[in-house]
C-alpha cells in the first residue's frame, strides 16, 4: 500500500509541476492526501490523489483537443469525445468524427501514453508484422498506410516520439487525398511541445 501511494504521489507531483496555473488547488489536494496518509487513512488518501490526477488529466486533454484539425471544405465535425477508461491506465484517448453529405466519414483519434503502444511500435519496426501494409511519411513522421482503393476506405496510423498514436480512419471516401488531408493538417510541432510540458 505504501509503495502504491508513493508511486501515485510521485506521478501527481511530476504532472503538477507542468501545470502552475492549477498549483493552489492541486497542492491543497496533495497536502490533504499526505495528511490522510500520515493518519493511516489510505483509502481516503488515494481518493484525494485520484482527484488531483483527474484535474491534471483534464488539463492535458484540453491541450490535446487543440490538435484536431478543422473540417475540410463541405465537411462537418462532431464534438471531440474522450474515453475515460484510458485514464485508469494512465493514458489519454480523444477522438473526433468528420463527415460530409455524400456519406464519406473520417474518425481521427489521438491516444497518448497508452501501455498498448508497444505492440504498434513492434509492428512498425518489423515489416513482416504489417501484413502488406505500407510504411509512409506524413510531414516527416512514420505512418502505417492501410488503404483499399476498391472500397475507398483506409486507415493511417502515426506514432510520435513513441508516446502518441494518431489514427485517421476513413470510409466511403471519394479519394485517398481526403484521408491524407486530415493527416497533414495535424500540427506535429505543437504536439511535441505538448509532450514536453
């Protein structure tokens, strides 16, 4: 229990340093968690830490949301959605659905710091594991290209700094260029700046 608490505390303090604007509220939560821990109230201490972690992850999500591109001409974008389940594993998962009146649609998702990332990294490093998919370059970033010209559907998967997986999944597209347009609209410089915070 003590080891688990200290790990949570270390994670929270590290993330807190990157978010000075929230320091007062989060510092209060950390101080309260430490006090509860000292009193042997471990469950309450963990609850307080989880609150602080949730606040930090909320701020991280706000930063990642700025990476989603605006819709292409004559396309519409739904609101950005988050998958809370990723937070339990220490990661962040966001997605946005784009579509047009012709029925074409693209789902762009961003997953960061997921423990599931290792499998994708292994696949990109071993062509035999790609099953015929191609490795291409998107604005200098390596991406797995899985496009089917017959069905006019496909997927691009981009890994940035071994921490972020970006997936652009399109269906009923008039042309592959629409898929590439969404991929090329991502600001990778801004993404790397977020990763350093």
